[in-house]
C-alpha cells in the first residue's frame, strides 16, 4: 500500500468512518444528499452521522476558502452532529473528492455549532433526527 493510501486510511479511521459497510440512504426531498444509516450514533438529543453530499456544501467554509474553483469538488463526506432539540449542526470532519474519486481536501477540525437554516441542511437534519427516532428508518 502506498504511503498516500496509508495516510488516507488512517485519516478516515481517525475521523470515525464506520468499520462496517456503509448503508447509504437517499435523503427524501434532497437528491444531492445521502446519510449512512449504519453510522448513526445517538446520545440524548445529539445524533452523529456521516452525510454524503454531491458537490461542495456552502456551510463548510473551509472548502470554499481552500479551493476557489467550484468544479474541483465532486463529492463531500461530512461527519456531522445534529442537535435534534435545538435544530443545530456541527461538522466534525470533512473529506472532499474530485470527479475521479481522488481526495482533494480532508479536515478533522470541528466547526462551531451553527443553526440549521439552508434547505438541503434542513432536509439532512430532518432525515438524521427521524432516523434516530425510528431506529434507522426514513
């Protein structure tokens, strides 16, 4: 295994990528989003999950500041924590990939907590919180 692949694997494990197979489900109402039901972790009103986002989400400012060319990022994986009582989210880790599936950005620096207000983020919030309440069903 090349050193770059080893680093990528170690980074993903450190960020909390689930060891088992991902179970991606499309988020109803938001065709560019999917959540990994197998990654849901709930502690009281806080629910953590991996979200797959096609393109570059606007609410992760590090991606916009890192690369001013919007076509470069094809897919983004976000480890998020939603507070289902306060309607907020916090991104714990972000990985962005180009159209060939090559990593172009990785960060495990958590963002500050922010309110859920963007339409796609609201769909993700609703899907993650509902999946947590219903035992993984959307």
